[in-house]
């Protein structure tokens, strides 16, 4: 992967019906997603050619649709579905994500819970 460039999408807010508790799956809640995709962007930069890049707008739109239709228990499963969607869009490019549950329903806890996942040799 040496010499590859990266495209970052940070703080993509997604509403999804994900959680172990029934009300989380029923009512939904906010998640925040960061993704990084690695690819040589030299040709896209030199020729001002979007076709030689990874069109991040397609990822944003597809992930918003995925989140709206998803009902599951774990953010691990949600993250796997995100990785599957990105692979469907761009093929087997190196990808890293961090998916954060913005308000975990744990008494006395006001922080953030997250999973980090990687595919296809992402650093």
C-alpha cells in the first residue's frame, strides 16, 4: 500500500435502528461514521478526472440509505454492512472505518462507544 493516497469522510451522521435494547431498534438513534479509502489519486489530480478517483458522494448517499433501512443489535454488524456497501461501490480497496454510537444507554456514561474495522490491508 506504499504510496497510496487517502480520501477521508469524517463525522457522517447516520440515523439507524441498531442496539441490543428493544427501544434502540424500535426508535433508532444517531451514529457517527468516519471512513478512509486508499487509492492512487495522482491521475485524478493531474487530469481533474472524477472517474479516476473514488466518488465519495456515492458512498455518503449509499450509507445514508443503508442506515435508514437497517435493523440489528450490534454496531459490529452495522460496521460489517458498511464495509460490504463500500466494497460493492469501489471493489476491494483498502478501507478503514470508525463507527460511533453517539449516546450509549449505559447509566452514568456520557462518552462515546465505537468500533474500528479494516479491510483489504488498510493500515
